[in-house]
C-alpha cells in the first residue's frame, strides 16, 4: 500500500487503486483457501463468501485511502 501511495504522489492514474485492491484480495484469498473445504463440508459456503466479500470491500477502501493520502501529500507539497 505504500507503493500505491507513492505512485499516487508521483501522479499515477486512479486505476492503480484497483491494482492495489486486487493484490490485497489475492493475499486474502490465499489465506482463506485452506479453509474452503471445511466450510463446504459444514455447508457454510455463504458464510465464507460473505467474509471474502467483506475483505474485498475493505481492500478496495484501504487502497483508495492510500491513493488519497498520496494525492493529498502531492497537493500539499505542490501548494
């Protein structure tokens, strides 16, 4: 996320947010992957999907925040 803020500071376009969020989501899916058979066996796939969707929303929000912080500091220094 530091790289997202740094790229935003350097003037990178907004789609960097999507890249940062995708990387966070992939790391989250890697953590949930070994639990998937247990959730499926217990019949709780919807519960797991809810957790993954919540993590994806948080990843997008955090990536957006890092981008906004980078742009803010660029504006602050340029101002």
